């Protein structure tokens, strides 16, 4: 990977040349380069052993300034559409260096987004994958913060150089790390190695998180599955018990779904399931949750909800479902749903018993008096 300095029109930074003053400076018999490389080896082990992205970012913020002799390390993650570099990867991190920088810029740096579509220089940096040195934050902050504001932040931090280090793995950009320095002697080798370790560790963690996310998602409807519901229910009941608040579960089941599949085919049956899932998911708001438990059974989790409110919400959901045109496509008859509601702590006081209760009540509803779509019982 090449290295160059762009804004100051100086020569390419050489890693091993004799003119690299920072790499061979002696401190107590140990060169600065040796100190940095030792710190880097330790930090890389920490990065690869973290369990969450937030833990990884907190570790980076805590140790990277010392390893790199920088005044700020500011990682930015590229969004899925590859249009924005986002500081939101740092949300939830508590770090004195980051807080000092946010005070200096008078801005929450974790909430900022940097468009690579509008900022062609940033786009080129990502495409080229080169470590570049700049004379300040202009390459990053122009068009994002007022010039007076970001320059005041530079002065407060005494920034002399800004290194922009792309995070690239297998020729695919993952993001960018900006490092600010209050001196001119920058060991680019250390920056490149640090961001290389960070990129690999972050990529592995994101891939693992993606696998976990998909393991919690129903493959047909793309809403949460029963596994995710049970975990969420445990968390919400623990919270409800702690604060003395209610909680409700609503279970819905398509009446005679097996017969529907037999008469109209699995393709239309799958489409019906996806339509119901999408309609329910769009009709609730977090922390409310819709999950497909199994087959044609859906469960709606309603935190901080009593029975009366749960009935009102359920009636609204069923009324919305009754208007879905997919129910009567291709000559299929109107689809009816059976519904049951169970509340914590009145009906059951544990996650398992509450889910068992609502499913038992649902089975009774189906056996005795099915609910018509658009009507809660």
C-alpha cells in the first residue's frame, strides 16, 4: 500500500528511509519505533479478542493514541450503500480523548456523517486505499461543519497533521480511520499496521454479528423468529418485573392454513405469510416486536402494555390485516385469524409460562370460536 502526503505537496512518506526521524528516535535506549511496534502488537491482540463492536472501539480509543502518538483516533464505518462514512460506530463509547475532541469541535462526533458522493476527495482516498497526510481536518470536515467551528477544534487540539487511513479488506472498503497529530513526525508504518489489524478484527466481528442476526431471523418472512422472541421476552419480563410494569403477548394463527396451501398452492401460502408478517411489522413500533413463531403462528410482544391497551392494539392490527388485498388474490377466499392475548403478571409470571399460556389460549380459540380477520376476541 502506498503512502503519500497530499495537501502540503510534500513527497511520499518513506517507511524505511533514513529520513524518517520518528522511526529511530531513542528514548531511554529504546527507539520510538520499537516502542510503538511493541504497543501495536499488544493492542492488536486486544482488538482481535473483543466480543462486540463497542468493546473493540472502546479498546481502540483507549490505547491507539498512545501507540500512534496521536491526539485523536476517529474511526468511520462505510454504510451498506457505500455512500456515507459514519461516526455512529463509536456510539456508547466513553473515552476522555474522544470527549475532549467533541468539546473542542463543539459537536457530537459520533453522530456525524460524511458523504463520499459529495466529497470526491474522500471517495478517491477510499478507492485508492492509500494512507495520506493532510494539513488539517478540511479533507473531512468541509461541508459537514462550519469552517470556523472545525478550525477552532483544530486549534484547541493543536492539530498539525491529519492522517487518513482507509480500512480495506480483500479490495473492499470497510471505512476510514482519521488520526490527528500535534506534531509533524508521523510513523506511517505503525498507522498502516494498526488499521490493518483493526480492519481484519472488525470485519470478522461484523461477519459474526451478521450470522447471529440471520440466525435470529425467519428465512421466509424476514421478521424475528421464535428464538429471538424468547430472548426478547426474557429481557422485557425482567425489565417489567424490575419496574412494576405490565406486558402483553398477542398470538395470531391463520385458520385452516393447511387447507389453504392444499387448495391454492404453497407459493400463494408463502406469499400470504410474508404479507401478514410485513403488515404486522409495519403496524408496530419499537420496543414492540412481531415474530413468526412457527408455521402460521405469529406473536406480537407489547412491552409496558396492560390488557385493555393490548385489546385495542390487537383490534387495530386485525383491522389492518383485513384490508390486505393479498388475502383475496387469485380467487382465494377471505382469510380468518384466531387470536389470543396473555398478560404479565396476571396470566403468568415467567417468560416460558406466559408464552405457553398465550399459545394454549390460541389453541382454545381455534377449537371453539375462531376470530374473523379484523375482529379481536
